């Protein structure tokens, strides 16, 4: 139930609609929920922007160019991580696969790949790279994989509890689940507040802390390690500064990104984390 006492912050959709939303705080989980949440059939309109770069391969503008350059570097890091967590190659499912770049690299490294992506434009771009994607988790019913990955995807999916059950069913016994999400406990989140780009309402329906992620998945998964995503603080800070001041590039944002990572050396609260789970049942 939403009351004034549990509203953590009021934030705005700077990308598409200019609408305002509340972030509702759950003290027991250390977790935020976007309110009100668009109905499932209405969500797609909030992604209708040329600046929503995870659904495109565009390099238009400095921030988009930076995103694509960092993405290229991070893809090989992600491929190395899934290899280590799984102790070799195997079957891989990437949920929210975007334009298929991660799956393309994984395939080249010997993985048997599958992917799911609901955005039609992203699916089309992936198909041009030889990557065929499903458009719904329902299309994967009954299948299981050695590794399932969600790179900045979990925060977008409605019906969180049902999604966690579905993820558990998709991972083989002793299999690996890797989840990357933003961290609202980071310094850059605190510094930018209502302008923090990784709140990204209402596309981000949920906002996780370490405590929340661990508790949500504790029933069937063991959290083996948490990896920082150090470049996220720079990208998010640049976008946050753009929302706050209108500047398309800001040295101050670079400084805040650096400062966030520096503070995280002691707090362990980076702008984004990768959570590495092993299925225990």
C-alpha cells in the first residue's frame, strides 16, 4: 500500500513521457518498487525512443557512442565470466538479448545458444547477425540450460515473483544464473537522486539492493559471488547529468563516476552489480 511515509523518491521519465512516478520503499527487503506501474500492454510505448540504445546498434551522439564502445569491451568479459562460472561451455539462454551481440560472441566461443527478446526491432537486428530470438518466455517452456543470463533485464520484467519461478525452472540443477542490475545504494545514485538515470522509470519496475536480490532468490539459489560493473557509473552519471543540467557531455559526470567507484572500494556498493548464482535444487 502506497503512503507518504514509504515514498522513497518521486522521479520522472526523462526519456519518453515526462510523467512522474513514485519509488516505494520496502524496509524488510531494502527494495524499491515503481508506482504506478503501467499495465503490461502499455509498457511498450515507454520504449519508443531512438535514444533507447539497448534496442538499437546506433552510435548517434556521444553517450550512445560511449555505450556501444564499452559494450563491445564488456561482451568478452561477460563471455569469460559465464565460462568460469560454468567451468566450460554448454547451453546458454540470454533473456532480454537485445540485438544479439552477447549471444553472437558466446556462439563463436562454442556455446549452444538460445535467446529471448520482446522488442521487434531488436529481434530483427539480431536476425541480421544470424541470431534467432524467441519473443516470450512461454516459448521456452520445458527447456533447461546450463547458464541463464539477464544483463540489466530483471528490473524490466513485470510479475517479479512469477519471473523468479520461471527462471528457476529454466536453470538446470547445479546450473548457473547471472543477473546484472543497477544498485540504488551506490554513491552516484545518492548523488543524483531524482535525476539518477538508472531509476529509468517506468521501464525499470523494480530497484534492487544486495539484500533484496539475495532474499528473492534464496529459496533455490546460492549466491556465489558479486561482481562490480565499474563502467556503469560513468555512463549512468553522464546520462544523469544530462537529465539534471541538459549538458550532453560533462567532466563533472566523469568525476562522479570515478568517485562512485572509489567509494565502492570500501562500501562495496557499485553503480551496478552482477550476481552469480548456483542452483541448489
